[in-house]
C-alpha cells in the first residue's frame, strides 16, 4: 500500500520497524480489515544487531504468516538446524569460564517435541539468526503486503490523543518536512 491511510477507523500506526514492529504489522495485516502504517526513522534495516536468537513463541507467530513460508525462509537463512547452541559464561574475556549452557539442536528439539506432546515443548524450537539477517526478510514481506504502508526515513515527533483517533506528528529525516497523520491507534515498537 503506497498511500497513507488517513482518518481510517481501522488504521494502526506502528513506530519502529525492527523485528517486533514488523512482526506486529504482519500479524495485524493477516486480519485483512486492519491497515497498518509502519514508521521507521532509519532508511535501511539495521547493521548493528541486538538480537541473535528468536524464541519459540515468536516462531509460532511467524509460522502463521504465509502458511509457514516466512518461517521457512528465516530458518533457511539462520544457523543450520543441526547445530547445537552453546552459551558460555566467563569472568571476563581473558579469564576463567564459569560455566556453559548447551541447548539441543533445532532438529533434536523437533524430534523430542513430537514424542513429548504434553505442552512443555514447542513445536517450533528456537532459531539462531542475527537481527541483521532477519530484518531484511521481514521488511521484504511487509513491503509486499497490501495492508501495510511502510515509511522509512521518517521520524516520529509526538502525538495528540483524541477520543476517536490519534494525531501523529512526523518529520522526514532528509528534508525536515513535517506532516501529520490520523490513526485509530498508535503502538510504540521503537526499542
């Protein structure tokens, strides 16, 4: 969707196009009657990741989008499903190891969850993928969705809440041009 929905009762503005903002946009767009305006200050996805592992519950949400095709693409881009995940704890970078924590590989956890179907194991074990690899995949999918309007390079300044809508004040980073938009709801996912 290239046009910005304005004064639409089913429009939700999401500030922040990181993994959380994009996943929320995709989840809301699945309902087909909600229009999302995804607003991001940066022109491109991050190159300085904060995220390295996606947890099970997030993957369960991803599986609901595009009949699991988005999840499959993320898993294919991340670490191999046969790699174990080892987390080590040190007193400092040059000192002693205090301990380590080893997770089964994704493939091993998937086998276990098939046999222990008692609610304690997720059918979608964790995925090791860096944020800088995952964000472009999510952004590509958001840009394809007709219910999501993505605006990048635009800064959220403030908002005014009314009984029936929210007025957002935004500013283009490159031109400093200001604009306002009206939405039904506002969600902050900007870290």
